[in-house]
DNA sequence: TTGAAAAGTTGAGACTGTCTCGATATTTTC
DNA sequence: GAAAATATCGAGACAGTCTCAACTTTTCAA
């Protein structure tokens, strides 16, 4: 079985070396200077021509995908584990905080993540969907337990996480966490007493 | 009195004309393409050399200040009016929505607004402070009425407004409004029953 | 009215960054 | 040990920000 060796093509040795170097330098540069850092400079730091960088990663997004893919999938897995948390709401909160920390890895990453989830052609799309699905499961459990409002959606949670991360970058990390906390409290059923009606989302054209 | 005529220097006629044209074109371009639109292109559209634009507005921020100053002050005034709303919380909500709509005028404006409030050298600083003060008054009234948690601060409100506007730009306007709504609900006292503790803000160095 | 002085404008040019592509170099494979 | 396949290189086409010395227009006092 599997004698056809469908995708056996290995990367050439020098190519693989450059690929790794680029990833390493990009991770360092993005962590220090944010996700908008010059690709040209990253290539320079990695000791390759910029054409080589573009050869491996045609877009900035492709580079971010290579850096983020695993992290995103790990986050989805964490979500699955938290489905067994004592309190459904606590599980949700713990996960949301982890997700926010994750977005904060590179300054400016939030915008990419928000766009990737809606852009099917994005290389981060699948990973974002997995994260969204993990959020939905946690949300569903909390909903069933009567701990969050029935009208809270996974995109609401996703938007809250990224928006709070954004706010944290703009002013200070604790400010971001406060925002996340307020938002999550706003999700709670206990707030529903005199709760405000929510604007409807226009259903995205399929 | 006032015989010294401290700042009587009027702008030269041609300068004034160019200044106005630049403002007009910038407003149109920012509204259509966002606050990051090319200044070079704005100068072109206004029929002046780019050096002229930089002569009038040394930075993009200076241009935004000229465009936003009045609007910001108007927003602060609206806040003062809403202090007489029947329900303190409703007044707060109404104002927060107006503030968010205001941030949404130019895509990408939120980041500038978030930074301006902390940067004393920003030309938008005073206007931001006025907006913050208006928010604080509405918040204080709602706090006194027992409608919002005692630990909600004006910066929380300001961050929520801008973060919700950001989210709205990233995905869709209604998503932004939903986020604002959840956040405001999270401010409410009714959510305090089982409320989460808030992370403390590290006091900004005076 | 007029002609300096003051004020304003111009646009080339120095940078930085994105992205492409033909020429060149290195590996791999047979 | 070459041919074939695969990568790399780096110049160059663009676009944007920002500066500045030369030039032009306006103002205003005599």
C-alpha cells in the first residue's frame, strides 16, 4: 500500500537550511518588533537574499502561518481538554485567556487572525476555524449549563479575544485583560436580567 | 486691553486656500480608504506638491487632529447632555454607541485615538482627554445609581469603545456593535453576582 | 505704487519597504 | 561526472515617507 509515494519530494538540503533560518529570524524579529516587521530585514538577518525569502514564503501571511500553525492547533486542543473543567464557564474563561495570550505573541497579529478566519484562501484559515470550533464547544457547554446567554456565538468570542488583545497592545496588557473580563461577564446569563438586545449579524453570503 | 495682539498672524491667502483643500481631500480620502491612505496621493488630489502638505501637517497625526478636533469636542458635549437621561445606564449606552460610530469614521482611526490619549505630545491629546472626562461623568452617574460596577473606569470605557470599533472594521460593523454591547453588559452591577475579579491596571507613572 | 522681506511652494532626491524575474549557482540523480 | 532539477541571488520597478535648497507669491510700509 501507498507505493505511489504521493508527496515524497523532499526539500533540497540548502533550501531546508534557509527555510529554517528564515523561520528562526522571523520569529525573533516579529516577537521583538511586531508582525509588521520588514521582511527585507528578516532576510538580511537570516543571511539570504530577499528573493529567497519570497521564494519560501510568497506573502507575509504564509510566513505567519508557518510560525503559527502549530500554536493554533495546540490552542484548539487545549480547548478540548477544558471541556471537562468543573465549571463550564470557568473552562471558557481559562481558554479565552490562553487564546488572548496566544494572539499577543506578535504585536499586530490580531488583525491577521481576524481576517484569516473569513478568508478561505488564507493559509491560516483552517487553523482559525479549528480555534473557532474549539470556542464553540466551550460556549455550547456553558450555554447548556445556563451559564452564558443563548445568543452568544463563537465569532463573538473570537472577536472579543482578538479585540481585547488589540486593546492590550494599544495601551497596556492589563487593560486588555480587563476588557476580556468585562466582555466575558457580558456573556453571562446573570447579566440577562435587564440585558440589552444584541444587534443582529447580517448572515455572511455563503 | 489685549493691545499686544499676541497671536494675530494670519495665514497667507494662498496658504489658507491650500490648507483647506488639503483638509477636504484628506477627509474624502480617509473616509473612503482609511486613515492610512497615502499622504502623497492626498497632496496630488489637492493639487499641491507633497512638500506643501508636510509644511501644513508635519505628521499624519497633525492632519488627523485638524480633521477630528471638532468632532471630538462635540462628542464630549453630547456626553454632557446625556447626563440628564432618564436612566444613567441608558445614557452611558447611547453615548458609547455614538463614540463608537465616531471612531468608525475613518478605518484604522482607533489605534491613533488609543495612542493619543496616552501621548501628551499628541495634538489630539486634549480632545481625547475631554472625551475621557465625558465618559467618566456618565460612568460616575451610573455608578452612583448602582447600575455599573464600582471598579469600571473611564479608560475601560474608552478601550471598549475603540476595541469594538476595531473589531467592527476587521469583521463587520454589527460584530463591533455586539462586542460593545457585551462589554457594556459586563459593566453592569447585575453581572456582579458571580463576577470575575478584574486584573489591576499598573498605575501609569505620573 | 512699489520693492524688499516674509511666508509659502516646489519637486527632486535620499530612504525604506514590497515584490518579481532572468541569470547564476548548487544539489540530486542516474 | 554530467544533465536535470531545484534554489539562490540581487538588480530593478514601484510606491510611500519625509527633507530641503531654490524659487515664487503675498504682504506691507514707505
